[in-house]
């Protein structure tokens, strides 16, 4: 694929937008309380800017031009996606925005942390190392990995609100010495070359316009001999773009998750090699014989309930649970308590959930394709 044209960065514009939309809500206690104090005009602008790429663009006649338009605006698209989705993510998932594997009876947050430890262990993060987290969200994984290993993590993120939330949580937990959060487009990193001992990315580089582009940036900032580990979102090689059902699943995941151009496993492996990495390991962890599949919390299926805490997780994703939550969001919007766009965002996340579950069940999609690559010494 031809190299992507990069979007021009404008940090002052983004900071002003962040202030207009989120005000002081980055300091709110949780996702729900943050959700109700947004700037209405700015939120409407984020909704319009994001959904212009998806509304009235069905999978049956998806065009190369539509995909190209999304890819050309990858940074704006992703930034506005997270302007809209971050509070809902925190309310419904916590502060680590990723999936994970589940063993028998394993509580949700324990499984999430184990997935982070596994990556940190797999790339050999040690005390005192300088580590980069590419696309760090609100810093859940960075905090966990800093505590688990004793390393220093720099989190890179293109969304000011998430940076503010991540910084707030780090201060609250007394971890500011081990963590730094930097705003920037990961396709044009400002770090000098050979800066980091290790780099990881957890379900974030899928937002890049090309995988070769983002992996090349990571390669550049990694020290020679340093290791990069990623949990990548990919369509499996079973995915057939000429099959409408497959395409609907891929497009639903892209729309509901702020992705301009999701690739297949084979393309990701090629991208690692093209960026210069020596590929040490690659494996689809979704193929392991686990007790419960990674997508169970989104499935709404009662059979997956193992602990008391799982009851709410499952019930809210059932047909009735969703109907109640989404109609309530609509009602709160109508009476002016919730800002316009809240229901539209919730509906889009529900589409994402359905397509993620379908993609996982049918083995067309994985959110945990593990790749580990080393930057050669010479
Ligand atoms: C977008 C990428 C690359 C990664 C994020 C992965 C997950 C953390 C999210 C994917 C779909 C999200 C949904 C929710 C939380 C975060 C995700 C699982 C909700 C459960 C949040 C609460 C809403 O009511 C329903 C959402 C469904 C989708």
C-alpha cells in the first residue's frame, strides 16, 4: 500500500477544542459524572465530524474513495472518536481500554491486568527501563506496567482529554515520577531516534492509516536491540472482502471503534518486516483454548456469568439492558440533561459490540494478535 499522507498537527487547535468540549470534566470521578458536563456545541461538532465518515455509507456499496477519505483524516477521526467514547468506556470498562483472555472464575479486572503483565513480561520490561506506550488511553495499562515492573512509562496519545485523565489518575495514585503523558500523533513522533529501551502498544495502532507507517515510527524511536510488543486488532486471513457479511462486520467494527483502515494478519506481519523488525514471535492469542472467549463481556449471554460482578456486565448488554440504557440516554438528551449525540454514540458502540462479538465468534477478527519484534543491533 502507498504510504499515507500525514495530517497536519495543530496542538493549539486541539487544546482549544478540548477545553470547549470537556471543560474541567477530566477531573471528574468517573465516566458518568464526566459525561454530563460537556460543552454542547463542541460535542455536536465532534459528532458531526466523526459520523460524516459513516452515516449513509453501507457496506454493500463501500467505495475505495470512502476508505481513502477516512484514512486521510485518520488523526481527526480517532481524536473525535475518543472525545465521544472515552467517558462511556470508563463507565462500562474501567481505565484499561482493551480486551483480554479469561481463565475459569477469573474476575474481570484481574484478567485485564494479567493481559498487561503478560505483554510486559513477553518483551522483557525491567526496573529502570525507559518504555513507550503507544496510544496510552487514560493510562490504565501504563500505571499497571509501571507498578508491576518498576520501569518508567511515557504514554503517547493524540487526544488531550485522555492525556488529562491519564495525568490526573497518575497524580492521584502517586505515580507521577514513573509516568509521563505526551500529546501527539503517533505517525509523526517527536521523540529523537533510539530513545526507548522497549515499546508496547495495546490495541491502539489499529487507528493508524498504515501499519507499516506506525511500526516504522516505533522502530525509529526504539534503541538498537530494544524490543517492541503489540496486541494488534486485525481481520484474520479467513476474512474475505468480497463477502458482504464479512465486510459488514469489518465496517461495523471500524465505525464503532474509530478505525479508518483495519488490515489482515498477513499485512501486519509484512508491515513488521518492512519496518525493519526481526520478528521474534507472532500468535493469535484468541486461538488459545481459554475458559471463556475474549468477547464474553459484550455478548449479553447469561451462560458466561461466573461471578456476582459479571451479572451487571452481561445484563447491560442484553436486548433489554440496552433498550433501557439507550432510551434513557435519548430521554436525558431530550430534556437537556445529557448533551446531544450521547444516544448516537451509545448506538454506535452497541454496533461495535455486535460486530466484535460476531467477528470473534466467526474467527474473522482478533483484538489480540501478539507480535514481538526486535530492532537489530547493527
Ligand atoms: C477501539 C479500540 C481499538 C480498543 C478499545 C477496546 C474496548 C475497550 C472497547 C471496544 C468496544 C467498547 C464498548 C464498551 C466499552 C469499551 C469497549 C469494550 C461498552 C461496554 C461501554 C458501555 C456501553 O454501554 C456499551 C459499550 C459497548 C462497546
